[in-house]
C-alpha cells in the first residue's frame, strides 16, 4: 500500500482554497502539525485522520492511497 496521505491532504486543502493555517483553525489542529503531515514528516493519529476525512468528506481509503475514489 502506498501511503499518499501527505499528497492527498495537500491536494484537498489547495482545492478547497485553504492555507495550512486556515485548515488548522477549521480542524483545531496546529498549522505546524498539518505542515508536518503535508511534508511527510509525521502521520496523523486516527482521531485526526477522522477529522480530515469528515471535513473533506472523503474516505479513509482515499486519504491513505488505497483507493482513488474519494
């Protein structure tokens, strides 16, 4: 399985027209954490992964690169 979370998160954020800071405010996650995710330095805990999934209304399989279907 390819771990594409960092790429998919950046794409979703940019498509939504959000800065890292704005996304952090919406998800109540620090911008530094989101930046670390987008630069593939860390991975989110499951509860944060769910928050991203819920916000962008995509599947976890999509976020993790297991499916191309959002």
